[in-house]
């Protein structure tokens, strides 16, 4: 063949050339460091042979080009219609500047939850804008930085109301005007907690601790609830209003009616329907209730120099403090979608939002007037965007006629049709709707509103300067860029977070979610219009069953914590169906804080199991507590590999003991990145697991969400999986398939990796973690290792020995920022430690850079230990260093070079944090959760 030399390099091999970081040569060098001849030898030393799966994952991999072609074919099977179904989901226009610069920008979608505030100032500001927007529009002073969806926000509000109410009643009133899917999720939440749900048009305030009303109602009604709320308050009960942010741009706000809590969805602020999600749910409340509010609240504090800095207020999440006494297990928010909604408000400003709301309302009035003129019975008299038309026996014909014209209407009862107009509705859409009713006369545009004078909003909103920027796209684009530049996301550097698996979110996986064939579908559209989606669901479910060894999956839970909750509800329903009264859940002391919180929410009593000195479950204590629970044992919750980053040898025995006593085994899927292709939880004793698709299966973290937490179960539990929210209680989220549009990302990841690629990713994740542990073992104690001296996919570095020298784990975390890194998981599961998970996606060069940074920090600790510099004077205590530090007068005991350009830091592309170390205590003492008033900015400038 002469000079022609064939190459075995395949540039289209996504798994090994794009997703997995280390090259084969780099892997060989890393194996030499960890002391293993081959990757398989290392896996043999790490993963107990007794639990290894027998059959390999064997489906072929697709190239990026082939994947996108497959996605196009699947997308074409979806039928994009104009959905005027409403019920909490509406057509909206995503401004292209927001789609391109936020949703499609890895600076925004690859960021982690802002637990290290110094490197999250951009997204914290955007989330503070979201809170300000929600607080202003609802007329309530405090809002959180988003919840999962409207239905779960309402269920959270019910639990919050029970805790805050002065009334001792055990019942909760649910208005008949509430969206049906919200009712379903509330009923699911109420049952295990012993809360009685009373439904109807009115309630007796003395019989309830709280009540929820929909405003505008699910069938369109707009009315003043001031009197009902006053009556509830007189009886010591709490008033909740589920509401619509766009409607509140023209309607009297809930706060002006006396509401205590407002909830809803920010979906119609520029976030596509996506066949159900993800969308940012919101919650706002009165000031005195803020410490009972679930989820994250962004607040304003100061940094070490007194400059304004944002942070998560009340930061230690409730479930980690109160565990089984927690009222909420909220962990994932919908940060990326909340950011989009907040930028939609910045992009349009109050005048633009009011104009959109007025246009939507007048289009609805135009439609109602034309229908009435033709003799139709239209209700209600007062509405914002939704009407119902009584059509009698003609219902099916009109729904079909509308579909024939490309429009979905809502079936209401047996004789009515619901119509909800939205931002995308125009004269052409109105004409097609009227045509479906047999009306050909053109509709005269309405001029007068159908809102009573007393319900037209009088108060101002969005008065803060950020909502009054010059709206030239150049200025908007620069604002988005300025905020993203303040943050450290995966597009800049490795984020080595233990238990959070911050891996590659490939561009090809992300592209299809913005295609209208996926984004523009309403979750309650007829299923034959979503054939492409259902093909995705079927194949994704089949692949997840192969990966896990389970027999069935529910794709509904829209976060990992929701998956835990759904899994335990499934177990509880199984026991109940068998006539067994089982309510005890055994949980190791090392478990995620959401585990005991989820168990409590599912109506179970938590019994904590000790850990052995090596971090394993204490088998003797476990057996003793299982025996004591006896026929009351409902479940055990275990994380595997353990939260200590170790493959325990005791797993099969734990499963055997649990099953012997009639309990079910819940295996938390948080660490599935160490199992895929090697171990199937459903084959080693697991009855149910949730999978964090936003960890192992490549859905981006998005600055703290979106997430998905589908649950897999063995066949005997399949009949008890979450119910469809349209058909009654048993649902755990508002949409039947949760945040359906982001399931596309995990499906794409699985297809491009192929079975062998997924398995190799797991092997390399374990190699990378053991490489870090081996390189750092001499400098930092590695806290837990398996019986053969190996860690799983993460390792815990013990920082506690340095406390005697005055060096805290916080000092080390902040110093890593100077090196250009996000700190590993701090003080969890063991206080005073850092848990490092490099993932399979990081190259050897980036891992070496992290190791260089850790070793340089260890040298600085040695300087303190040897008395060459005091802890207070050291760069560790002053970290992180800002540009302001660099240019200011320098009177420190170390050089500018050492402080600002430590080993591991890039010089040309160095990341500079926008603020110094944030004062958390100041922020909690002076709680400010909305954009500070303009006067504060003036003072700061002086």
C-alpha cells in the first residue's frame, strides 16, 4: 500500500473521543500511578465480584450526525398544533436573544447550584431578579428562587400553611377552580400526612388550616377573594392563591387581597411548553412566613471588603437540619428556567409585559364577543385569557373541527369546550377557532376589557432599574454576558463535586430541545400528536431497564428528591394493597438529607442506622433495627456506592435482611455513575431506585436545575408507580411525563455512547477518582477506601487535621477559586471534608491542574504549620483574591504573585471572582431577598 497507512482512529466515536476525557495513552499513565496493569484490573479491585452484572450493555453507538438525523426523524412524528388548552400551559415567544444567550449558552446551562457564592454572582443576580419579579407581581414581599412546577409549589404551600397556621384543624380546602393536575399532586402529598382534602366552591374556615384558590380559575373566572381570605384569617387559617404572572400584569394582585402565599408557574414568561417542562414554579409569601418557605432564597449580603454580594440565604437547607422532621425535601430548583423567565421580564420591562397581557386579554374578549354574537353561551363574565363555551352534544364535533384546523381546545366535562388564548394568538388563530364553531364572520377587535373595575391592577410593579434598562438587543446581550462572566461554570473549568457528577453536557444532546417539534407541544395535547415523544419514552425506558435491571420505569418525577418521594410512595402503596401496615424506614446516618425528609413526606417513621468506622453500614446495628421493626418494616434507603465513595461488600446482606422481614430496598441512584455497565441495582436486591438524569445521564445542572429523577421498579411494584395527573391522585408532578423535553438529552447521551461507551465511561470515572486519591494521598488523608484500598467514582479528602493550625475547610474551598476551580462538595457527608468527583469527562491535563492546586494549597498549610506565616495573614484566609485586591495597596505577608496567580491558575485566561469572601452571617442577620432599592446603589457609588 506504499505510503498509505490505515488508521484505527474514528473521529465519529463520540464516547471515546468526545465524552470520555483521557486518551488511551493518558489512561495508561494514570493506571501506572494507581498501580494497576489494566483498567479491568482496577475495576476488579474496586467493584465486588459478587455484584458484577453478567451481561454487557450491547446496543451500538450513534455518531453525532447520526443522532441528530435520528432526532429529526423522531421530531417529525410529533404534530405541532396551536394548543389553546390552557390549564397552566401556554404558547409563549422566547426572545431569540434569550434562547441564544441563556438557554443555548453553556455558561448558563453547565453551572452548578450557587453554594459557592463568590463564583456564582451572575446567576445569583439573575435569580434575585426572578424573586423580585415574582414578589412584585404577586404583591407579596418574599419569593424563593423557584420550585419544580405549579402543582408541586401548591403542595409545598399546603405543607407550609399547616406549619404556619394558628388553626389546629387537620383539613385543607381545595377550590373547584384549581387546575386538575394541581389537585392531583396536592392529594398525593396530603394522604401520607393525614391531611383531609375538602373540595368545593366554598369552605367553612373553622374546619381548615388553609385553603387554596386559583386566580384566574382553571375555567377562566376572575373574582376578588378578599372576603374569603379575611374569613380564613379570622379562623387562624392560611390563604394560598395559585395565580398567573402574566394575568397579574393587569389584575389586582393576591397580596392586595390579603393572601398569605402565592404559587404558580413562570412558564409563559418565555419558556417553551416542552410537553410538560421544565418550567420554573414560583412561591411568594408574607414576610413573617419566609423562614418556613421551602427551596432556595437568594439574598443580599456583603463581602470581606463590605461590597454588596449575593448568596443563598438561610443556606443550610431545611432537610439537612431537620431530616425526618423536615416538611420539604426540595433540593433541585428550576434555576435555568427561572433565569430565562427573569430575563423575559428584563427584556420586556413592566410596560412591555402589560402590553402583552392587555393584548392577550383583548384577544380573549374578541373571541368571546364573536361567539356570543353568534348565539353561543360563553362563561364566565369576568376573565383574563380563558373562556368556556357550552356546546352540548356538539362537543366532540367541535373539538375535532378545531383539530382539523390545527388547533387543540380543552374538553370540559361533557358539554363544554375551554379556550385559552396566549401571547402567540393572533387574528388568524381567532378566525380558525371561530371557523371550528361554524362562524365565518370576521371578529371585530375588542376595545373594552372583561375585567371588573375593582379587579384592574392599580399598583406599580418592576420599578427596579434592572427592569428599565435600554432594551436595545446590544444592551440586553451585554447584560447577559456580564452576568455569565461573573460565574464559574463547566465551560471554564472542572467542577469536581462529589455526589453531583458534573460531566460533559454535549452540544449535540442539547440541540433538539429548542426545536419546535419538541418545544411547542402542550402536555395535555392528544397523544397521537406526540408520537415522536412516546417513541423516545419507550426506547429510553427500555434502555434504562437494561442498565438498571428493573422491569418498569416512571418518567414523571422531575427531580432526584421527587424520585425518592415517588419511590417511597410506590413502596407504601404496595404494602397497603397487601393489607400490611408497614411504616418504618431504615436509613443510614450517612444518607442524603433528602432521604429522611422524603420518608417523612411518604408517611414513614425514620430509624437511623449507624455507620461502621470504615464508612460502611453497621451490619449488626442494621440487623438489630430490622428485627425490632419486624412486620412494620416498610423500606430501607441505601446509596450505592455509599455516600462515602466506597463499594460496600455488605449490600447483598442488607437486601437479604430487609426482604426477610418483608421490607423493600430503595437504592438511591445518586451514584449511578459508578454502576452503569458494571452493576445493575435491580439484580442485586434493589426493588426501586431513582436515577438522577441530571447527574449520570448528562442533563445539565443549569445553575441548580432542571433535573429529572425517574424511578425504576421490579415488576411487583410496577402497578403502584405514579399516576397520570389528569386522572386523579397518585401523581407527583403536574405533567404526565415530568419535564419531558429534557428527557431528550439523556436519550441522546445513551444513544451516542452506546452500551460499550456507557460502560467505559463508568470505568474511566473510577480510574479518574482513584488517580486523584493516589496523587493526593500523601498530602491529604483519604477518609474512606474499600477493602482493597480503592475508592469508587469519588473520594473524600479529610481537611480536619488542619484545624489545629487555624485552617478551615472553607479556607481551602475559597483558595481553590484562586486556582480557577469550583470547590468539591464541602463538609458532606462528613463535616470538615471535601468530596472530589472528577467524572469521566475530564482530561488528564485538567485533573493534573486540580492536583497541582491541591498540592500548592497543602504547601501553604505547611507554611502555617511551621510558623512561617500566621493563618490569619496567609493567602488561605484572604481567599478568594479579586482584581480589586491585585490593584490595591499591597501590605500582605505574601506576594501579589502568590495570592493572585497560585499554581494551577491560568495566567492569560485567569478567572477573577467579582467579589471577595462573602459574609454569610451578615446576610442572615440582614435578610434582603429582592433587588435592593435604588438608594442603596447610590450609596454604594459614593
